[in-house]
C-alpha cells in the first residue's frame, strides 16, 4: 500500500493543468484545506492550495494555530 502524505501544498501557474492536479488529488481522497493563495510573478498568476487526506479531519489544532501566527 502506498504511504500517502497527510498534508500537501500544491503550487503552480493558475491554469487547467493546476486544476487537473487538484482534481486528481481530490479523487485520491484528499480534501481542500483552507483557502487558496495567489500571487502574480509579472507574467502569470501563481496559486497555492493545501490539501489534506480525508482521514486527517482532526488535524492538530496546534499546527493550524502555529501556521497562522507565523504568517
């Protein structure tokens, strides 16, 4: 059995390929975690979306709090 990461941050150019990557992860049992982020690099919109495995519904609240405090 493949050992999947519980948390992943997917980044890339905001295009159909990025949407396909996220859709494939959703089909594999991941779910969106929080809102996406985006920026502009002077040429393209770059997006980031965190995903977690559905089995990680109880992601440690300390992790979530630490991430928000540090950014």
